[in-house]
C-alpha cells in the first residue's frame, strides 16, 4: 500500500464520520475569498506574534495587539 492509498482511506474514513463538506470545503476556496483589512492584519501581524511567543501569551494580548 502506498501513501496515496493510505491518505485516500483516511479521507474516506473522516468523510464518513463527519459532516466533512459542510465543515471543511470552505478551505478549498480560500484563495478566492475577498479579505478585509483585519484579515490581512491577522495573517501578517498576529501570525508573527504566535510564531515568536507562547500561544497563551499571544491569546491573552490579542486585543492589545489589534488596537495598535
């Protein structure tokens, strides 16, 4: 069994147990979304903070970060 078959079986299993399309299909078209400035801010600034600090620290300070 190769990796493609393994992942296909895993995907089929997940799809059978969850409402997969309703929960996850919106991720397939992310590149076609129209983003607001706040979305870009989150992608550019907030992600950088999460990569440099503990998640709990950033989560507690998100309001302060977003107000700057």
